[in-house]
């Protein structure tokens, strides 16, 4: 069996996905503004041979529920929230192998400065940075950026395509591999003829400049993406190296197969992708103790906060629904796949009451509860039956939930041979793919390298 890959998921805030658990007396997430909190977490994850700490993020307030942000503020639903990019250097300094995947919404960025920020992080982490590419889903973010409302769903992906082309040119094509010579005797640090200003004149972005930073270990960060709409799947197949999937085992397997097939159509090797499923795990030495812990956690979870979050994700104000009113598909410019998951893609009729019943730990994830053996069995079955490569472990009580997984589940998986006992040396891309720190030449970014063969990227 292939070795299971593992990401931990957290945000630079108090309440991120499993809502309400910040109220648990052992939860420490209110320390999110303390640098020691993040260093301790990173070191615990590295002890458990986690591949990556995935730092999720949003721009804007979750204000769709009741038409205002009050529920989000009361329940700490991703607000207050800090900038996750600034956490990476301090955690990278305290670790050697753990990767750091950071969500950045490109809709409100420009390729020229963002490329420099990621190159800087890749330098400081010695090649351990990933970018989770998102296009946003909140009108509140657009208003914060001076717009009346966010761009339409499909337009956001069109902008993203243009953004990525400009970013690839900066990362991959601006500096030649031997541009930096560091010749003290002749007083030449960089050979000017080996640095090239890019000329990108796209439909949304224009960049006429050389990349400001010298090449980092990976040049382009490892690319994560989670879109599940038709446009999102195409974007993942074209650009992503690591893709987040959801659904039951059959649905996840179908999504994996569909993206691999589309990646092949874009000229990529489908084995250049890794797929991750989000999971919530409650583990204890025995099944009985795990059930007791789960019952304890449920006392502190907030399904109502989870509903407020889901309202923002779908663009639907569920406070206006009667508890048993069927939820129907409505066209919005939020996350289309989330609404489809409880309408057209579901065999049962969903209502607000059913949503609340599902959110036992404040999110729509159905938790895996049990002993290390039971949890390991379930994780291995997902890898086998859904053709995924690993998991995004969602926080419960922090840091307890992560530490429990490290101390109990990891040794069980290692004893079965389904989880690494040591890290692969090198960059994050080396660890995930074992083929060097750079994107493969067949990736669309490869077309922008100096001396690359011209090819059609449509």
C-alpha cells in the first residue's frame, strides 16, 4: 500500500472549521496571536512526520447568515483572523521538514508582488512552501477592496488563468538558473544578461518587469487547489499538484478519475497530482474512551455557527429557511459545489434541520471516532477505495486533537507500513513527489522557462 500523506488544517484565528470547539476548556486556539503557539504546533506535527501544515484563510467576513456578521463575531467563525503568510518564517525556523501550505486569494492580489512574497517564503523555509490557490466567495471581501460585489464565479476563474500565466513567467522565466554568480573578484553578483523582464499583457493583468527575487529552491511553490465546480475541476487539472476532494468514497473516486483524465488532456502526467480528503478524527486508546471524548467535544461544538459558515460558503442565508424547508439549488457566485452537494448531487432531500443534525462537531465533516486501530482501518480504506493519497486533518480541540493523532494514529499506521517513519530529504515537492524541487517540464509553467519548447497552452 502506498504511504499515506498527511496535512494538518488550521487557520490564524480562534474558530476555523470545527466551530464552537474553541470553548472547550482544553482548547488553546485563543493563543493564535502568540508565536509560541504556532512553533509548538509545527514541532508537534513534524514529530508526527506530517507533510504539511495547511493554513487556510479567507478575505472578508462571514456575513451572509442573517445579513450581518454578528453570528460570526459571537462564535468566532473565522473572525478575528490574521494573515497566515506571516506565520511561515517563524515555524520554518523551528522545523526542518514540515511544509507550509498557505491560502492566498488571488482575486485581490497582483502577480508581481505576490510572486516575490512566495519566493521569499520559499527562500526562508528552504523550499517548503505551497500555495493554495483560491478565487474567493465573499461579497464582503469585494466591498473591503472597494468593489460593489465580487466578480462572477466564471470570471474569477478567467482572472485566475491570467494571473497564473503571469506568475509562472515571473517564477520560471525571468531568471536563468545561472544568473546569480556571486563573483566577488569582479564585483558581479548577478549577470544582467541572464535576467529577463517578462512582457505579460493579458486580459486582466499586465506585467512588464523582471522578477525581483533570485530563484528559490522550488521557484514555483507547490500548488494546491480545491475547486469542485466544472471550472474548478478544469483549473485543478491544468494547474494543481495537490487537490482537495470531498464526498463519499465513490464520489471522491469519480472526482479523482475525472481530474486525472482532464490533466492528461492538458498534456500533464496524471501521476503528477496528489489528492487529499478532509477528515475529522477523534481518537483515544480504546473505542470506548474515544466515544466518551467525542461526546465531550459535542457539548462544546456549535452547529449554529457551522450553519452561519455554510451560509457564507453557499451564498444562501439559511436563517430565512424554516427548519424543515427543502433546500433547493439557487444560482449564486459563492462556492457552487457546496450547494450542489446538498441539492443536485445528493440522493436525499436536505433541510436546515438535517444540516444542523450533521454538524455534530460544528462542521459538515462526519468524524472518524475510535481507537488507533479503528481510525487506521478507516483511513487505509479511503486510500484504497477512493484512490486518494492522503488527508487534511481538520482541527478539533487544539492542540490536543493533533497531538492525539501524532501519538496514537501515526504509530499504528507506521506499524502497518502505510505511513513514513522518516522524511525524504529536500524540498516539499521532493517529499510529495520524489522527483526534484522544480515543477516538471510538462506542467504548464514549464512552457515559460528560458529555452522551453513553444507549445499550445489552451
